[in-house]
C-alpha cells in the first residue's frame, strides 16, 4: 500500500511538533514539513524520524515553495500562529497552492472553541479564522476543508496559564459569572493525535470536527484539581458578573493593540464562560482508539 503524504506547516511550533510526531507514528503516512530556513535546526529530531523538509514561507514573497510543498500531498495541515497576515493571507496562499496541486484535504490552524458560533468582535483571533474559513469556502475548489475544534488546551500553558482558570503558583481559581456553563478542554497531545487521524482518514470528514478530552464547569474543574492534586488550599476568586467582564475587556481595549495580550485571554474566557464557544455534538467516537486525557488525569500526571 502506498503511503499518504501529509504536509505540515508550523511543525516547529508547540502544537505543530506534536502533530508531526503523531503523523510519524502512523505507518500509513509520510510527513513533509514546511519550514522557514532560519527555523530548520528545530526540525532535526523530526528529520531523523523520516520527515522530509521543504524550506519556505507562507508570506507574500515566496510563491514557489508552497507549490513544492503541496505537490503529491494528500492533506495539508496548518498549525501556524500569527496575525491576519499569516492566518488569513498566508493560509489563503497555502490553500490556493493545495487546490492547484489537487490536494484532498486542508486543515487550517484553528484548534479552538467553536469559532463559528462566536459573534464578530468577541475574540479578534476567531474573527480572523472565520474570515479565512469564508475565503476557503469560496476558493477551495475540490479541496475538503476541515476545521479541527478542541475547546481550550488542557495544559499548563493554557488552562493553567494563558486563560488561567487555576493559577497553580498562588493556588487560586478565577471565575466570572456563575461558572455553571460546561467548558471543553483537550490536551495539545490529544488534539495532535486527533488531527493526524483526520489528516489520514480515507472517508469524508465533517467540515467542523469537534472533540474534547473533558467537559467540566468551573466547580467541577476546582473539584478535579482538589482530588487530582490532593491539595485542599485552593482559593476561589469570583471576579464579577459576565457584564463586569465585558466592561473590563472594553477598558483594557482602550489602551490599544499594544495591550492585546492582556485582553485576548479574557476574550476567550468570556466566550467559554458564557457558552458562546461551546462545542456541541462532540465527535471523539469517530476515532475510538484515542482515549483523551481528562482534567483530573492531567493534574495527577503533571503533579500540579
Ligand atoms: N485552543 C487553545 O487553547 C489554543 C491555545 C494556544 C494556541 N492555539 C492554536 O494552536 C495553533 C498553533 O499554536 P502554537 O501555540 O502551537 O503556535 P507556535 O508554537 O507559536 O508555532 C507557530 C508555528 O507557525 C510557524 N509560522 C509562523 N509564521 C509562519 C510563516 N509565515 N511561514 C511558515 N511558518 C510560519 C512558526 O514557525 P517558526 O518556527 O519559523 O517561527 C511555528 O512553527 C494556532 O492555531 C493557535 O491559535 C489554541
């Protein structure tokens, strides 16, 4: 049986490197990486495992490399991070190269809550991804575009970091509103494994592929922390109503784009806490061999 070629852009990044490993673990797939020349040293380990590299950039000055990347590929996965120049314009260049090369499937760099339900202006980075999705619908030709949606990352960097539902250092859990809304969390590792399955699936995949390792409301996350860590000291800070959160974000936005990273996590937490970004109809069962990590298991395993 000939192997499918999966081409990955962003394979030097946090999520992308895990996707690269997950694709290399599949006996029926080979991996082609698209890497900016200056970042090539980061791919040494993946190249040792058999990944091939095409050097290039999805920016405006490199039209040849995306075509070489896509030639003969079955699926393109994008795990890039950046502003609208990368997420809208760069991914559009990549999608057009995929379409022109006859690629079967394209997975854009979404990996988030349900960005299709989030209203315009609520999360800037979701606005860009929806704009790319609209463009992709118009320009994809026969390419199947699949948006992988996993909720928030159930990891130190996000649940316990960027969004900071729990700050492990100060032993404090933070919430706005009543916290009763169920929330979707999936580890980077599990998201990468599901993405590798979607990339190599011979069957048509739904346009939005939705998974979650765990679905918990705020009180259940606190309980999972207490049982998983065996610490009893967790302090709970109720920061105000969801309307107070709106006002806080508006206030932070007044300082302009330089303040972006102070209000972006709050924008995500708002759309998680008010249910706007909730993933309905989870599709974990499509790949039953993956048993994703729960919040409690992650806390135990990481010793948080
Ligand atoms: N759901 C959540 O909680 C959550 C949280 C965080 C991130 N995410 C999403 O996960 C995805 C990946 O994020 P990440 O944190 O893993 O990103 P990351 O670690 O910052 O990696 C970004 C990757 O994009 C590459 N890249 C950027 N611009 C490029 C260009 N012009 N041409 C080629 N490659 C380019 C980088 O290459 P270099 O090595 O050359 O810089 C790097 O490999 C994003 O869609 C992000 O929004 C979701």
